[in-house]
C-alpha cells in the first residue's frame, strides 16, 4: 500500500465484523459503534483523516494573470 492510499472505514468495519462473525450487526453492536472505534483509533494514531492536501502547479498567463 502506498502512503497516499486511503482505506475507507467501511473496509475496516467489514473486516472486523467478519472476524467476529457479526456481518449483519445482529449481536447487539451497531455499525455506529464500530465507526466510533475506527475514529478513536485514528485519533490515537495521530492521523488527520479528514483533510488530504494535494498541490497542483498550473501555468498562468503572465499578461492576463489567469
């Protein structure tokens, strides 16, 4: 995996619910709880997953400044 690759929270939740045999959320743990655990884990790892900065250099017309 590249450092610029993203993993969706749903991919993590799918893997976890398969590991605990609760893919349909019937064991009393709602999907929102899993999402909050993913968010807490991201905060603990000090990763800012809400913002992704990308830079793009574009040519500018020096006369029109466009």
